[in-house]
């Protein structure tokens, strides 16, 4: 019995050794196959990366290729050329990300977006500055102030954004100083005055408004009333208001023609530079700034000048604040005038 057990143990040990040897043999064969495969791959890699053979004499005979210059890769040999590896991509750091966020915060727009934004802003500013309707036409004129009861006061046409100057003169064209004024609607109009001269600067602050203005002139008991209105097609840039009478700065008459002083309203348009309708303009000579003359259909002579007429006697006259005068007289070929105290002969041709 013991021998049988012994034999069984010997057989089991023999079988175990044989199985272990067979397993080691299999592992050895696998290792050999792996080593051979690795050697084959390494040989193939060395063959692929091996330098090109030196050029032969036949290779150096190509046109445009110097001797010893390797041939460039073509469609036939590109499979044998190993391209350089791409540079590794830089991984952004925390500093790079912080810089990018700060740059986006300071300059959130691209240059093209900034240019487009400025174009849109320019269009918006242009639209705001554009007048919604036709801009008012500037006008300069002269009006005669009539202080008689029941007379409609003159109207001063104003506009928002435009300054109008109102000048007060007497019948001789001399400044009539302003003593005081009172404005009916201070919220809709703005007035500037230096409290010395005879000129008021008036400006409308709203597009559509109306009001009135009372002016008290020096040595004149009756106040001058004016109506103010904005939003008209015309705006009075400058308006000369001539008050009938002699102010404190009136000039003494050079000679008395025996006629009462009067202001012909028809001469005011000529004083503003508008030729009388239906008239014939005459030639005026005598000095550089002699003036202009017209002959009316009713055989009256109109003479517009900055000179002071001495002879002949005139029947009507009107003056402006800048010294321009308009005389109405009988037709005459010769006029005697004065400039700064110097007599000047004016010749009228074309009668």
C-alpha cells in the first residue's frame, strides 16, 4: 500500500515537472518571437531614416540642379521622405488666461467694430443736427416805429439757435439809447444788453413760442412795444427800428428846407438795398462811394448814399444806423454832398 502511494506521488511529481517545462518552453518561444518582431521594426525604422546616397555624376547633370544638391521630393519619392514633426502646441497658462480676460475687459470691441460704431455715431449726430424743416431765411430790414394809439406793434421774427439784433435809431439815423426793458415771457426768450448802447440781442429758446417786449428809450416817455414770435420761415438777423423824432444824439440839420420832418415808408425798402419797382437806375459819378440813383415813373429822383446831401433840397429822407441815407428829390444832374466835412460834386447821368 505504501509502495502504491509512493508510486502515485512520483507520477504526480513527474507530470508536474513535464507541465512546467512545457509552459516554460511556450513562454520562451513567445519571447523569441517578440524579440524578432522588435528587431524587424527597428531595422525598418533605421532603413526609413537613413540619409540619401551621395549623388552620382548622372544626377548632377540635371538642368538647374548644382552638383551635390539632393533632389527635391516629387510625387515619386514623397513616400520615402520623413517630414519634420509638428511643433508641440503651447498649453495656455494661468497668466495667459488672465491677460486674455483683462484685454477683453479693456478692449471688448474689435477694430472693425469700433470703426462701424463711430460711423453709426456720426450718422446719429448728423441726424440730430439736421433741421427738421427748411432752415429760416435770414433777413435784415428797417422798420418805422409809430407810437400813435391803435397802431399794430412791429413783429420781430426769431428762431431757436439764432440771435437777432434790434437797433434803435432816431429820425436822423443816430443811436437812441435804451433806458430799460421788460420781457413778457422770460422762459421762451433770452435777451442780452450791456445797459449802455441802443442794441438788444434777442434769441428764442423754444421752437414755437410768442411773447412781447416793452422798451423804454432815453428821454422818451412812451414805451416802444414789440411782438416776438418764433418758428417762422424767415428770421430777422438785424432789424433797425427808427423812431419818429429826434433822440438825445440827433444831428443838427445842416439847412432847413422849410418842410416838416417826415419818414416816407416807401423809402425803407430802398434803404434796405431793394431797388424801387418800375424805376430806371442812373449812372452816378464823383467819388468811389458816391452811391446809387433811380428815376421813378412819376419823375422823382431817389438817391441812396452814405454822404450828406447839401444841395438841392430834398423832399423826404430816411437814415439807418450804419450811416446810409436815402433822399427823395426832384430830378437834377448835379448833387452837392459832404463827406467828413469835405464838399463833393456828384454827377447824375441818364436823365
